[in-house]
């Protein structure tokens, strides 16, 4: 099997050092609860205003994108963060 090009190797390295976090745009959230129901890690909950957010727990959001793809309003963004 031929070796991947240098640019592809660089992109793979860059992606392996990046994680994503689900963040809710509260202005777009309609409090439907879809993200809360479908989060496989159960780290989405309603805040005091009834909006679905990612909560702080001992489990971190890894950006699996389930909530992102399920949100009917497009209120969830996946923000990239560098692994340290």
C-alpha cells in the first residue's frame, strides 16, 4: 500500500490533535429537548431558562456530533479545541 502524501499526513496529525465540544446558540434553541434526549454521554441538560446546554461533569463532550445532527433548529455548533 502506498504511503499517504505529506499534506495528508499533516492533516491527519492536525485532526488527531483536535477535539470538538458541542455549544448551544441560546438564541436559536427552542427548548425542544432533542439534544438532551439523544446525547449518548447524558451530559446535555436544560439550563435555568429551559435551553439545552452541555453541562460540566467528570465526562467531557468529545464532539461526537449526535446533538449537532439531531437539533431541528441548528442551534448547536461544534467548536474545535486543541488537545494539550
